[in-house]
C-alpha cells in the first residue's frame, strides 16, 4: 500500500513539471510581444492629440562682434548694434588695446549726441589712464543717460560703472595713504629734532654737573690742606712786647723834628 502511495506521488510530480514546461512555452511569446502591443495601443490612443513639430527658424539674428575689426567698430551706430551686448564687450576690449593717443583721436571722431556716443567716449577716455577727477566726470556723464539706455545693456553698464567706482575708491585710498605717510614722516622728523635738542640739553647739563663736581672736589681739597698747615700769623699768648721796643719801633719823620726845634728858638 505504501509503495502504491509513493508511486502516485511520483506520477503527480512528473505531471506538474510537464505542465510548468508547457505553461512557460505558451507564455514566452506573449511576454515578448507585450511591449509591441502596448506601444501600438499608445500610438493609436494618442493619434488625436499628436501634432507634428515644425523647425522654427528665428527671423532675427544676433551678430557676433568678437572678431569685428576695431578700426570700423566705433562708427557703427544703428539701434540693433547699440542694443547688442557683444558689441560693447568688443568695444571695451578694443579700447584696452589702444594707446592714449589713439583713444583721444578716436574720441575726437565721435559726436557727443546720444547715449551711445557718450558711452563710447567714456569707454575710450577711461582706458587712456584717466585720473580720479576725470573718472568722476565720466561716471556723472554716463549716469545722465541711464534712462535712455536699453534694458539689454544696463547690466553691462552697471558692471562698467562698478569697475570705474572701484578704481576711483582705490585712487582715493592711495592718495589718503600718501597724505598719511607724509604726515607721519613730518611727525617723525619733528620728534627726531626734539630728541636731538633734548639730547644736546642732556649733554650740556651733564657737562655742567661734571664741572660742579670738579669745583666741589677742589674746594674740599683746599679746606683739607688749610686744616693741616700751622697758623704763623697769630702770636703766642704771654709773649707781649715791652714799651721800649714799641717806642723804638715808632718812626718819626725828620722834617717834623726840625720844624719843632726851630719853633722853640
């Protein structure tokens, strides 16, 4: 009985494996064809919403001025060119390559009418080693035309103004440092002269003290010597002289004696 049971189980396992193989064979083509079927369904369902996209060619073209010659660049003045940021970048690059004489010559060729020519003149003059006062005048001149400048150029203009403002601030700071250095140098010289005067006064005072010290030393030595020597001028006590000796020592002139004898006669 047990043998028959195990045989039954083996038969069922074999049938299950055969059914699995058959199922895999049947489902494999369906799995492979599913993406194709789905793509076809999607395409058919979106046909009513599908619109072909045509290539749109812009009618306006932006001129690239990066390789434009600097000789003919400054004479351009049409509105499209003046509204092109690449033109102004090329103008700044050309101005930096020019010498001061060339920049001044080109400034003379431009008229002062309009914001564009004023901006060109400012760019040229700023590149020709302008001083602080000239850069301030350029900034004021450009600020007067800010309302007329196109919006596409304003960011570039603000960068140029910021650059000029930084140069002005740098020159101001350098001038202030130069003035401070001169003031410090003058103060140092004054203190040095005062130190020399004080040093000379100190040397003079030291010399006077040395002289006073020498004089005091000499006086002290003299007093010490006088105390050691005997007093010869003073007579000893009890050694008085007699009246005869005193009379003998008295001198009477001869003329007085003779006149006295004549009067007695």
